[in-house]
């Protein structure tokens, strides 16, 4: 895109005010639905005793590798489908599948977090506050944060390498890493929100909601670990 033509013809920023408002409403409605769906899935799984049975049976290093690999591969497939599928049905399947993947990954963390009263609620509250603040920054500044893409990609690769190294060599990633990951998730929220304002087209609200959900879930994951590491 040239300097004199900052947006593609079908970008939401080039559409009417009503079209932009409708797109934003759809995106955040789907984000809210994804969060509610995630909460409901976790509630049902805990009531069924799934996390407890997982740990009673034991989870070895190989199982963790398989879970992590399935999460990365499944997430990549879900994101690709949500953005590129031509039918809404497939896009919705991708969003639902991605929410289920995150719900599965969160099971062990939430299981241990239960032993620390208030940790889950406090982490959720802080995550919501940071998300609201970053969203406000993006909307009120109207700044295009697309320059963050390279930084986020590099940060994500470094984080993945650190996580895999920790799993292989058995060392724990401490609070500094967790804070860095919260910052990375915050950058992702700014980047995603900027794309919602400037770059997505009006048919990409499901994919936009999925990206936002991923960033919020990542932030909640590490904020919860920070609360759990206080003791």
C-alpha cells in the first residue's frame, strides 16, 4: 500500500461509519461469546472431574509435548480457517475449535490455581482491566500499530523456544518471563485492535474475534501464573 493510499479498497477503514460500527459490534460480540464459551467449557469439565482424573493417571513429559504440539498445530489451523474460509460455518468451527484448544490447555493451570483462593478471580479482573485500557488506547489514539507485527513475531518465536527448552531441560521460567509474556500479549491486543480499526475487511469479524481471544487468553494465562507465584 502506498503512502497516498493507506487502506485497501475493502478495508473496514475505507467503509461507511455504519459499516465500521457494525463490524466492530460483531467482532466484540463474538469475542464475548468466545470468552463465555471458554468459561462454560471449563465449568463443565471441572464438574465432570476431568482435571482430577488427568492428574490421578499422571501426565508425563511426552504427554505435555503432545499437548503443546497439538495446541500449536491446531491453533495455526484454526487461525488460517477463520481468516481464509469462504463460508461462515467453517469460520465458526475454527473459532469454536480454538476456544476448545485453549480450554484444554488451561485445565492443569486452573486445577492448581483452585488451591489459591482468589487467584483466578484476581487474574481475570487484572486481565479485563488491561484489555480495556489497551483497547481504549487503540481506539482513542487511532494509531496504526501494524509496526508491532515483526516485534510480536520475533517475541513469539523466542518465547516458544524458551518454553520448549524449559520442557526439555526441566527448568522453570520465572516471573520475569511471565511479565515479558504479559507485555507481549498486551502488544498483541494493541496490534489486533489496530487491525480491527484499520485493516480487516467487513467479512473478517470471526477471524478478528479469534485473534483478540488468543491475545486475551495468553495474557490471562501468564497473569494467573504471576498470582500463583506469589506464595
